[in-house]
């Protein structure tokens, strides 16, 4: 959002509207264009309408913001409180979790066989093993160690070389 410095005329108008003169004097009050003000009003109305569709009352949004602020300030004293805080942060956040619990995403046997075949071809062409591991890790979204383990795993029929 881009703010515009207040003109003396606008300062007088805001003072008449009841804006704290200390805020204006410190430079904490900015003016915005009519277009931007209109856009902000439309976004606010759309947010409130969506909240109602989701079953929230208009004052629930304020409660959620207050809860997020209180949660951010909360300092857990033990493990249970840390876990509870993390759980609520995940609930309030729209970001996906950094890591899912459990084993990494697995690839099928057919894909493993294709990886082994491609790796053999790349090695024959002169590529180094580390380069192959990095390429496959990026391609399949796997950790380097997991790709190394896949490439080191050979079926008994393939070990007869």
C-alpha cells in the first residue's frame, strides 16, 4: 500500500474528524487515494461476506486476530505448552506444514527400475554419481539420502553383473 503525505488542508480535516494530533505530528498518519480507499472497503466487505459463508460472525474475525496476537506473544514454559502453541499456530496459518510425519514419499517399483536404468545410462555417458543423485532428487522431490539409498538398492537379478 502506498501512502501520501498529508497536506495542511487534509491535516485540518482529519483533526476535525477526531484523529489524535500526536499521531499526525509524529508522521504516523498517511493519506491514501480514493481508489485505494475504495479497494480496501471492497476487500473488507468481501472478507466479511466470506466469513459469514464459513459460519463466522462479523466479530469473530477480530477475535481471531486478537488470538493470533496473543499467541505470538505467548512464551511456553514446558513441552506441552510448546506443542499446544505449535498446534494453534498451524491452525491459524495458511502455510502448509514444513514436514509431514512418517516416511518420505515412496516411488513405485516401476519408477525405481526406470531410475536404475537411467542412472546406468548416465554413468556410462560419463556423469558422476553425485550429479545423478541431485538430478533425481530435484525431479522427484526427494531427499538426497533417499535417492542414494534407492540407487544403491539393486534387485538380486540385477546384481549378477
